[in-house]
């Protein structure tokens, strides 16, 4: 007789986080599929439960996976409100992430952070900033501390094109250049700044160009091509490790869903959205693998099935996780 209750089985799902090796095309695709499935499942949950949901980065998976694939275990990550992809690519457990978003005790921050403040110390994910641009200023301090303590890891700082329009972007780049800080600035230029198109707020087309006045090297890459992002991120991290100086990588991509959940995207130009849907990073990678990577449709189905099972287990784990006890309300709040 099976003596394990479904609830207990669901709660035993997560294992210790392991930083995955994202050095094979199959691993890159699987990581992107995991992120996509995770975000869509949470969006559905949000719609069905009537609770406001998180900010997804559907369509931006190649940016997250490509950059994280270039990081080593010593490296640190600071991220923003659209962080799920960065965490999952780094090896965060989807069940514990979902538990966090649902406010449950088994979440990475015991249900106190939700998606907007989540951190995972054991994976080097220092923080998520919901203050747009906050991650830029805090990366300066984290990288300075790495340098002063003689630690080898570089600091990857993810931010949006909207954050790049803030003064703190320029203040941070200036100090990072003066102090020669090992920061990989990753601008995920997804064309949107909440409900405002970047065309309405940006002079020119390039955030990367704003690095030059500070003497910071930069590159712009197709952010919907995971292998191109991975190669560019490896070149950028090599440059930081060789020179000790910061680097700005701009990833041109698109936010296919709304700013947050739910969002009817009534403000989005339909033709522009369709053009970017046709450049979906996951479909592009699948096509590439089928065309020349030695993969069959059956292989890809197998990856999809594996991912779907992980997400089912993750949601079951999160929903089975208990609510935090009221006595914990004021613990772990201040360092
Ligand atoms: C300092 C600050 N201003 C405004 C907001 C509200 N807000 C949240 S996300 C967002 C858009 C940010 O755009 P971008 O940096 O391009 O990131 P994206 O949402 O496109 O990923 C805004 C204005 C905030 N959280 N913090």
C-alpha cells in the first residue's frame, strides 16, 4: 500500500539547486522551454485565481538563458522585476519559485518576497529590485565589494531599456568605469517601458552606444537568438575577466505578453507584435535544431514532455506548501 499522501509527495519535489551546464544546444532549448512553461503556468494560475500575477518575460527567454550560460559558479546576479528567466536559467527550483510567488513557506524567501524581491543566495542571485534601476546602483556596491575582498566572480546586472533612461544608469556606469568594476551590464531592450514604447522616450536606437562616453566596451546582439546571445555573453565575460573593466551587452528582444498579468495589451501595435512573434526565440531554436542539429521532432517532443512534468510537479509542490506562520511576520526582514 502506498503510504505517501499526494500532498507529502508534492512537498518532497525540490532538490538542492545545482547550477546547470548550459553548454549544449539541447540544454539551451530546455532551459528556454522551462522558463516559458513556468511563466505561462503562473499566468494561467493568476487568471483562474483572480489574483494579480507577476511580470513575465515571455519572448525574452533567449536573453536570460544565453547570458546565464556564460556565467560561472563564482559569478553573481542582480536582476529586476522580470526575473524568473534569470533565476530558472541559473538553476532555481521552479517549485520553490512558484511557492514564493504564491506566498508559501517553501518559497526561496519563505513567501515574503513574491517575484519582485526574490533572491537565492546559494545560486549567487543577490537580489531582485522592483525599483526600476535599483539593480544598477546596487551592482556598483556588490562589484566594489567583490573587488575589495579579492573575490573572482563578476557581477551580471540585468535591466531594461526603461532603466537605462534613468539618471542612475549614468551614475552607475560612471563609477563602474572609474573604479574598474567587474560588471556585465545586460540591457534587455524589449522595446517597452511598462505601457510606453521606447521610441517615445529614447534618443536613437541604441542603449549600448551610451556606454562609449564612459569608456565602457559594449555590443548589441539579436536577443532572440540564444546561441548568438551565449557567444556574445562569453566574449563579454572574457573581456571583463581579462581587463577587470565593465562591459555593456544590449539584447534586442520583445516582450510578447503584457507588462504584468493581466494586461490586454490594447496599447500594442498588432503588426509589430506579430513581427516579433514570428521571431520567437524558442521556435527559432527548434527550427535550427531540426534543420541541422541532428534532432528529430520526437527528440523535441521528449524535451517538452520533460519540461511539462517538471512544471506540473512545481505547481503541485507550491500549492501543497503551507502558509507561513504569523509568528514569522517580522523575522528575516532586516539583516
Ligand atoms: C523607480 C521606479 N519608477 C517606476 C516604476 C514602475 N515601473 C515598474 S516596471 C516599469 C517599466 C520599466 O521598463 P524597463 O526598464 O524597460 O523594463 P521592462 O519592464 O520593459 O522589462 C515601470 C515604469 C518602478 N517600479 N520604479
